[in-house]
C-alpha cells in the first residue's frame, strides 16, 4: 500500500504569546468555578482583575478590553449564580473591574503608539546610515574589505564615527574619522566630511592635496553650522592611499588613532612621523599634511578603527586590548575578523559601548585582471 501524503499545513505558526493567553483565560474560568461553588463567606471575584493586567503583557488594548469584558461577564455570572441577584458588594467589584480594565487598555494603547514611533525612528536611522555610511564593497582593486559600525546611542544606527572608500584610477583611497562627541548630534558633522571626501577623492592627484581640501571644507562647513561663532567641533581622521601596483600604503593622520598592520601574528601600529592636527583646527597650527609611507604587502591586513574600540572598558575598567586580540586572529578573512572583533568588543564592554565605534579591515591580495 502506498503511503498517504499529509496535507500541507496552511495555518499560522504557533506563537508563544498565543499560548500564554491561556493564563488569563484559565484564571477567569478557575475563579468562576471556585467562587460559584465556595461557601457564602468566600469571595474570589476580586482576583479577576489580574486577568486584564496579565493580558497587557501579551497584546494590545483590544485584547485587554476583550479579556476585561470576559472577566466582567464572569463576575456578573458569579453574583447571579450565588444569590440570584447582584449584591452591593458584587456591583462595586464589577465597577472596579471595568475601571481597571479601561485604565490598563489606555496604557496598552499608549505603549503601542510608542512602539510604532520607535519603529519609525529605527527605520529613519537605518535609512540615514545607508545614505551617509554607504556599505563598503567587499572588493576594491586588490583589496578585500569589511567594515562594521556600532553606535553608542541605544536607538541610533549612526553617530559621529565614519568611514568611506573610493577608487580612482589604480588607487584606493580610504577615510576613517571620528567627530568630537557622540550620538545623533554629530551626524551633521560626519556628513560634511563624508561629502567632501567622496567629491574630492577623485579630483586631487596627491594625498596631501586631498587632506588639505578636507581641512578647508570641514573648517568652512563647521563655521557655517555654528552660525559664524566660535566653534569647538573638530574631526580626527586618517586618510589613506593604497596603489594597486606598489606594496605600500600612504597615510595622512590628523589626530586619529594609528592604523594597525597585521603581518602573520605581528601587529605594528603605523605611527605617523608627521602628525597633523584634527580637521577643523588647521587654522590654529601650521599643517603641511605630508603623507607617511609604510610597507603593505600581499596578504597583509590593515585595520582602521576609531577610539570607541580601544577605549571600551570592561566591568573592572580595563581598556579593550585590540592589538593583543588581533594576534589571535591572524589569517582571518576581513569579514570573519570584523565579525569576531564586534562580538568580542561587545562581550568585553558588557553589551554596550560608551562611545561610537567603527572598524574597517583591508587585506591586500592579488590585483584582479582588468576587465575587457
């Protein structure tokens, strides 16, 4: 005999909240039965108020009102069954149950409205992140690329940290920066630098000229945002240039934490011999924006990050040991390394950061052949 095929299941999947709804309904049924059969001096009706209260954790105002109406009906049934009429005590209990149900339903309605507003805020924040912090492609010339962003604000997806990359000719130019401050208030400053970099990265032949352009743009835009007054905002940044046909990386560091070069299990910070002032403060110091050149050979990994990573603290107040962690992740693909770094950083800081954090990992490989 052939086996009988079961019809496909078309109903809604089982949800835990639907199962938990049996708690208030079971409470109503149990109180109704017990109170009806109990001696005259035993009254369990006041316990029915717990039914709409529990329902508020399971659903919205309509569900609360429905369960409250069912509890009220059960209270009426108890009064009529036990005495044949409603005593003053039962009338007061019914009135109290109606009032409590209405109050709970009101709070459930307010909670639903706040949840909708929070969903809209998250949606807008995600759109802002995609517009400002465009996802980096997994491949830029001979480079394999991965990145991650962690905002310090609980409900934000973007803050004052930033990164961007651009291909121009046989070069890859990368920017990582950190706006003074954190959270949504620094987003406009981050947008200024990102917009200036994306435009100027294709127009300046030299890295020094690009850095000078970024300084002028940031200084001008920050002055306009401050209304022409004294502006104390600035942006630390590292601007990098990686040629396809040379095993080097050129760096102009404007007050930013140094990139880390991972070769095998050895981590080397790329300390600048010509440190510059942060962007937006160039008028207070003479800056030549000279680029430093470092070896960057095939299979080397370059990690760019903001100070939110190295300043993350654990419960004992210890900073996150980024360089030490990197030595244990030698040979990792940039995507895998960034994912491990993100999880390890959050575990170190207890799940929340005191500042925004951004990470970009670049591993040099063999340059892909030019497309026909």
